[in-house]
């Protein structure tokens, strides 16, 4: 049986974030964690070894595979900060042009640093993502 590597460890994210080497990126990560905590009302915890996430949802695929994942999360990487947003959120398209310097994949938003983006727009993207996921997975 397959066991997910990315799962709720129950460990608060603070210690992980405190070890982010670059001081500016570390501050950005704490700020993003706070935005996610504000949007979910839940504390930031570790999901696996490198994802900071807030709240959770349970999914089940047609194949029968099921599990739990963070409702919203991010991971500080060497080249960027990857934010994991709700897949298929079509309302996101209207906000992205206002965000600032970023790259977007299906559900991953990549930024280098908070100074490159409008943090109020980022906060709105996070809030909308949480609402979308809660609607999809009540």
C-alpha cells in the first residue's frame, strides 16, 4: 500500500521557517504563513519535510486512492517560494495581473520575494483559494 510522504506531521512550522538561510526570504516566509493562518484560522504546521500548510481537507479519487492534504500551503525553495493554491480557481485570473512579478502553473504560484508582489493581492489570492477549497471539500 502506498504511503503519502506529504502528510500532517503536527509539528509547528516555526522551527522549520527559522532555519531558512536567507534572512529576507525567512521574513517573507513568516509573513506568508501569517497570511495563511489568517485566511484559515488554523496554525501553520509542517506537511512532510518541506511544506508549510494550514488546515486540511480529505480527498478521494475515483481509483479509490484517498488521503488528506493541507488546504493551503507553501514551500521555500532555493530559487523561489512556491505557493500551493486551489486547482481550477478561475477567479484567480482577474487578480494575477495585479500581483506583480510571479510565475503561475496550474495551482502553483512562484514568487522570488514579497517585495516583488502586491501583498494585499497575494493575501486575496490566498483567501480565495481557501474559500474555493472549503467549498469543494466541505
